[in-house]
């Protein structure tokens, strides 16, 4: 079984990591964990038009690694193997696309991110994933 674990650095995404760690112990053989952070594209402005693709890619990688670090630490402490991924795009769409491309049979994520209305409703990214995923989605709150 392959699990796509999408994180964004929020408290609820940390709880999703905890849930996947607990879930991984339920299987006879360890599932393959794909740890994903999706960075929104930087808006094209005058400044970004003068930045090289390599510089922008390095920025996305650096920011992605920073966002993945807490989840990586949790998984490492639990002795769970994983493959990290950083992608750029709209998070809801990208999560579904990556899960399909990797052949994942489960998507795990938090119910909402770090936005101002974080606790008010199911987040827009989680809603988008629930609407478009072709596999079960585990939402942690």
C-alpha cells in the first residue's frame, strides 16, 4: 500500500502525520509513505520575470524542505521510511495528481491549513481533494 501524506506545517497536518504513523503499525508490511508539500506558484511580477528558473526552483526546494522538516522529524523518530516530494501548483489539484501518478491507495492530510479561518470550516484544499481524489482520503482535525 502506498500512502500520500500531504503536509503544510499546520498543527492539523502534524496530527495527520501522527495518524499515519499509527496506521502504518497496523499493516503486516510497512506501507510506502510519500511525504508531500505543495508550494503555491510565485505570482509572475516584474521582479520574478528577472529571476532565473534555477533560482526560483531553488527557492521552491528550500521552502518545501523547511515545511517538510517537522513531518520528517516525526517520521524519523517513529522509524518510518518515506520519500519526500516538493511540488509547485494549486495544492488541492496537485495532491490528487501526485497521488494518482504515484499509484497511492490513500491520501492523508489535515482538515485545514494555517489560514485566518482555519478552525471555522473544512479547508478549501481538503474540500478540493475530497471532491477530486480517486482514492480514499483520511482527514485529520
